[in-house]
């Protein structure tokens, strides 16, 4: 079983820093320069000054954005703007959000989870990682000695894990923050030891699947390795053995995986819909031509419900085509080392067959993707002719995440997008002390 603990988190003293909404921030990987500046302007205590500190002229190895983040956090702790809770607890975290007119509520709890190398226990990844983000986060871990933002973990559940927490939070008012996207974030601190024991016991032998935060998890393992080599990890209970993780049941009704659509550029020539059909004809059947109606094309993909149906928008003529893979056996020759489950993923089919083979061979060039999640983002981009072909990709489900993870495989990059992101600044976890 995954080793899950209550912990003494560090949290903002709202009497010192003001409203929680002014000091929280999204995780580093979704912050552009404009949002970074907006968060800087919102409060001198905003977590952006830790999570994604600005570069400054004259930065060097001794003075840089990482050292500034470390110094800032230490100053906040000294002046009691950030305080450590006196009792160990679990932190119930609820997010209320709206996507394309529908409102969802997702709930889970923040805990310390023991780090374990992938493949050695009950924690499974599902996506590939890149070296750049891991090096960036490692420098931040070294400078601050904290987990600033939580990893997002999922566990198979019938509701029994969260039930003991539900009873307590019904009668207690939460701390509330509304983020820049309008998501309402609520936090409760649960310190009742009997309740915490029930939650940990209910987790039993359940596995944990990493939904988001793969880079941070692998960084935690590297940081632990470094601290052990430096003689700073006294035993298995030392703080670097653990990471901050948000745990959400896979049956939670508010758990939503958004599709990640591709806006493709870099082709040697622009394509019309008839030309695209010619490119696809060897392996795909055209199911529908919806003219300029992207919404109708997307609805067809969703109604089909399979991983092998896609909608393609050709920007040169503004037309949409829905096509379905005719023979899945072609994927066995393109990805012989992957499992059948992996080969049947929509993102695998799109990249291995359509982008890397058909478009390269028949059109030429080097396909380059920009990734978006909402249909409105796709239609805005095609209207502005910001790509050559738009690809609407069927969303993966929780079953796909579980299957791929348990095979010991990783999905292609940008396969899943768990919305909304978990905020930075609700709870910080020390890697130095309990």
C-alpha cells in the first residue's frame, strides 16, 4: 500500500497577508508572463514569488530566481506571514468549476505520501517526462527545502476513503479562494486522529496513479537521493522521504479529464479537406463531412465514444472532416514494443500514424503541435489561421490511465489534462522538518 501520513503543513497567516485569493497561484507549468505579472501585482505575498520567481538582470549562480524564492520563503516564515500548523492533519481540498456551461465539484485531501521509485511499489506514472522541468524544480527544491505545490494522485475508490472526512467538513466552514479562472477553491484542516486513521486504513492496499505532477514526483526522488548522499536523511521517517500529494478517488463525480487537441503547423504545404482525405484514405474511413461546423464534428467524435475517431479541420478551406481508423493492426507495426492498450489510444494513433507517418510521407515537412483543450480555443485558432490542420482528439478515460500505468508504460506527452489545476499556496510541505 502507499504510505500516507497526516502532516504539519505550513500555511499563510491570513491576518498578516490578506485574503487567500490574493496570495494563491496556479502551478508553474500553466503560467505565462502576463499571468506571472498579474500575480506579482496582486500581493507582495503571492505564491508566484516562490513557485515561478522572475529572472532579474545580473542573475548568476549565487543570486537568481531560485535563491530569491528560498530567501523569500524564509523571510515569510520568520515574520509569521507563513506559519506551521501545530497538529498533524489532512487537508480536505474542494474545487468548484465550470466547463462549457456545466458545473463540477471535485474533492480530495492533501497528505504526505512516501516516495517510492516507479515500478517498486504502488505508485504509478502514466505520462512521459522531460529533463528541463525536472532540473528547474530540483533547483527550487534545493533552494527552498519545500514542496510548494502538490502532486495530483488518484486512487480506485467506492467513496469509503472520503466518507470519514465528509462527516467533519459538513459542520466546519472552509477557507475559500477564487482563482484567476473563477474556480472556487475550499480548504478544511482535519486534525482528528481517529478520522485520519480511518482514512489511512480505508486506503488499504490501494494503488495511487499520478494524474498530474510527474516532473515534481521524479524531482522528489532525485532530491531524496541527493539528501541521502549528503547524510541529511537520518531514517525512513525523515521529511525528504515524503512528498505533498492531493489524493482524489477515481469515482469522484467531479473528476474531469479534458481532451488535448492538436493545432498542427510545419507541413510542407497547406491542405484542403479533399487533400486530407486522400492522405488518410489508406487507413481511415470518412464518417462525416460537417462543412464549417466544428461543433458538429466534435459532437460526432464524442458520440462515437471510441479512441479511433478524430475530427480534422483544414484551415486552407475552413472545412471539417470526421474520420475513423479502419484497421487497428497497423499500429502493431508502428509501435511493436507497446501494449495493445497503448496502441489503441487516440493520441498514440494520431502521433504514430497520422502525424509521424501519413502527413510526413505524403505532404512533407515536420509537423509541430500546439496543444489546447477547449473547442473554442480550436475555432479561435483556425479562424486566425494560426495552424494548418486542427485535430480534435477523443478524451482518454480513467480506465485508460489505470491500464497504461499498470502496464508500466507511459502515455505520449499531453495525453491527459486534469482540469482545474491544483493551486499553489494553500499548504506548503517542508522537506526539512516534520
